[in-house]
């Protein structure tokens, strides 16, 4: 009965209160029609300027939702990847089918989403250049402008978060530090790497100038330059080597890696950390001076050549082609036949029919240039190198006692750079416009005995102006 009594009291109190309220209202107010407005929930509404584009093009997304408390866009493979703006322009650099999703939280705390399917015509790649354009080589690779694509594609970092806390590319795990005068990558660890899509203007040899700093007591670890192949093969191209403490993490120095050979066109370069202790600011890539070569007997790149060249024997030599070359895959070995004789002599001449006939050539354009040749021997006897033109022999004498042009008789290949004008040192000047013998090896008369060492190897003969 206790519960019944309590409820009775509550009902009585409610009725009594209602009577008091009604008694306070006039008759007109009681008869009045009251407008009752129910709460209208927010709605989600958004548009996309297009849903079918080509690789690299942009779409403008517009949120027209009502009663919005908060919004967030996510764009699969888009740039930007996320946004909170009501209107946002997004670039899609990867081909394929991608999702764009708008999530709206209304003022009544309800959440609605709207999804767009974006069809992008183009290559479905997982990595692409920062700023959508490859870095031009020669040029400067700013460390922080590595490729888009994220962990495992464009870079590998041992920590998922940016340890430097910078606001440049904050969604990535690369440790980017933003300073007053430079932006760099720091907090390096062994095994980390970053990749850059580059476009090399011309095939050639390049120097890589690294701007680095280290405040570590152990100094900085070597950075490797690697080429990433289409099948993800990695080829080492060179490395900086370890370096000493530079005086602080903000005290930068230059480390130059010379002689990196690159093919022309678009390719991906990787910078690989062999250890820690490195702040990396940038890498400046410059082309080494291009020396234009006019070929005589070479497998190297040339601007032209005299045409096919073949050996011609005269006395005391046999010859063979060998893969023990100074450059490329072939050289000529002139082998002494081991017979006492007045001298040894052999030549290299131009022939279009494998030596059946010989042709004279004009090299007069290089009268002020250089005759380049690679030689190898252990013979310590003097040897004359001749050019014959117009029936006149011009020559230089290679004497082991003098070691002219830095030529050593140590059994290793040596590249000699001989001024063409030096071939007149013997007192006669060959007619460079009518060269019949592009090389003659000729010993001094009466200087050859059966037991002597007279084997000579010849390779990579060409002319240059510098």
C-alpha cells in the first residue's frame, strides 16, 4: 500500500499544478492555436566538379551540407589526402578507381557520410614525384622533397612518426627539421632510405655534392647513391664514406662523390643510410665536362670516327684481339715473335674491307688537339709512336727512363694524352689531312733480341680538342 499512496500523491500534485496553470490563462489564450515546430536535422550534400579525369588532373569538391558542426574529407591517393575545408581542389596522380569520402558531424551530433568514386585514366603507380614533376638533373635534390607514396614505397623510416616534429609533410614518417635558413632530414638510422624521381637531361658522368652535418661524437655514416631498377633491383652507384663531426648539427659541410654514370631520361635514385649521425640538407648534381671524342680505335662514345681500323703487321710482331681491355671489351695485343731482328714494327690503319685495302683519312681538324691512347707493357725498351701522313713520319718516343706522359711499364693500362703537335718532335711533320697510318709502333733499329720482352697492348685511341 505504501507505493500506491506515493503514486497517488504524485498524481494529485500534478493535477493540482495543471489547474493552477490553466486558471492563470485567459479564455482567449486557451482557445488560441499554437504553432509547434519540430527540430529539423542537418542534411549532407556535396558535389564534385568531375568524377572522371586523366592522370595528374584536379577535381574541386564542394560541401553544401546544413547544420555542420565538423567535416572531414579523405581522398584516396589524392593530394591533399585529407581536408576540413568546405571547398577543396584535389589532384589525383595515380590511375585507377579511387574513393573520395565526406564525413559530416551535425550540430545534433549525428554523423552522415557521402562517397564519390573517381575514375582516373593513367598508370596505377604507388610512387610519384613530389610536386608531380621529376627533379631535373643536372640540378639540386632538396632532401625533404622526396617522392610521394609513403612508407615502403617512396621511403623507409624506422619510426612511424616524424621525430623532428616539423610541419613540412607532417603526415610522413621522415624526420624533417624546418629551420630558419634550411630544411633538412635528420634522426637517421641504419637501413633507412629515401627515393627521388629524377629526369636526367643527358647520359653522362655526374658529380654528387652532398650538404651534410653531424653533431655526433662518432661523426656521420656514409650515404649511398643507388639506382632503383624497374623490377626494384638496386644498383650501387657510389657513396660519400663516413665523415667526422662537423662541429654541430647545424654546421654543414660538403661531401662530393665524383664520377657517377647516369643514363638519360626519367629514373629513380635512392639515398641509403648505412648508419646514423647524419643531417642531410641537399644534393647538388652537376655534369662533368663533356669531352668530345673523335674515334680511331675505341668503344667509347664519340662524335664521329675515322671508320673501321685494323692492325697491319710489318716485322717481329704477331697480333691478337683480347678481352683484357682498357675500355670496353676488346683491345689489340701485339706479341713479339721471339726472333732476333732489326726491329719490331706494326700499325693500325683505316680499312672498310677488313684490311684488303686501306684508306687515308683527314684528322687536320685536331692539329691543335690531343691524341689519346691507352697502352700496357712490361717492355722497358724505347718505343716510337708514329703518325704517317703524306709519306712523312711524325713520332714521339716513349722512353722508360723519362716516363713521358706519365707512362709506366708496370703491366697495367695507362691512358696517355699526347698533343698532336708533339708528333713533329722527330723533325718531320706528317700531313694530318692525308693520314695513312693512324698508329705505328716502331722500335729503334738493332735493338731487338730473341729473349727480350716486346709485347705491347693497345686500346682506346681517339682525338680530342681538350
